């Protein structure tokens, strides 16, 4: 079926499939990062102010 398409259409199909593959690759990498992050213990703060202070202290370094 694809062999019957004109060259221009074949290139468009190829480009579309490449884009889909790249999106899937990025999605899998994101999923891997999320699953890894979920395994790490969470950080708990007494107040929101403590959490905000920790973020700003970290970014100032």
C-alpha cells in the first residue's frame, strides 16, 4: 500500500512516523524518571514557609 504512494506522500508519512517515535521515546524517558522519583522518600515540612525557604536556600547556592 505504501509503495503505491507518490514520493512526496511517502516522505510525509516517514516524517510523521519519526515524530511519533520521538514522542514515544520522550514519553518513556519521562515515565522512567517519574517511576524513579516515586521510589525516593518524600520530604516533609512543618509549614509551607519552611518548604519555600528550603527551595530558596537551595537555589541560592
